[in-house]
C-alpha cells in the first residue's frame, strides 16, 4: 500500500462530523449487530480492506459466529443462517450501495421490512459506510491486519 494522506488528520472537522453521524446511527433504532453486518456487506461490495477488517473484528467481538461472518458475502445462499430482518437489511444495503446500477427499484423498497424510521436510519448507515469506504480506498487506509504484520 502506498503512503497517502491521513484524511482524518488533515481535515479533522469533517472527520468528526462523520463520527457524529456514526455515533447517531449506533444509538439509532437498529441493533448494533445488524448495522455492523450492513457495514461489512457495503465494505465488501466496495472492496475497502480497512472497513472489512474493522467491521469483521467488531462483529466477532459482539459474539457473531465465524460461520455466519464468512457467509455474509453469500447471504443469499445461506438463508437459514440470517434472520428475515438481516436478509432484508443486507438486500437493502446491496441495492442502495449499487444505486447507479439498480436505481433502487420500487420492488426493493417494498421488500424492506422496516419501519419508516428504521429504513431511514438504515439508509443513513449505508450512505455513511459508502462515504467511509471511498475515503479508506482513496487514501489506502491500512487494515489492522496489515498494521500488525
């Protein structure tokens, strides 16, 4: 990985504002584990090594089984491993993250099994993680596994 700027240090005000949104999502209407599953899936789609590493570690610390963690990228095929709400959240994360391709069709919106507040909170979480992924990828933020090596 090449050395690029540390965006949090050179622009701390905006980074702190993103952190405020992150904390609001964590305190919002959705369970933390569900939010972290969504953060992980969004990060997998975008290919952000730093965020994949971080959210995998967060989920393991929260008690998520390794069996479930490794199936997140193929949750469609591991249906019984994920609850109905988890599947709905992962599906929503995929369609919103791929908005340029999907246009977020009415069928996807209708299939989202959340209250209006939960869906808004979930969409904020997805948008936030997409933004963090773009920062992590652009500035080559190294994952903890690389830093430890």
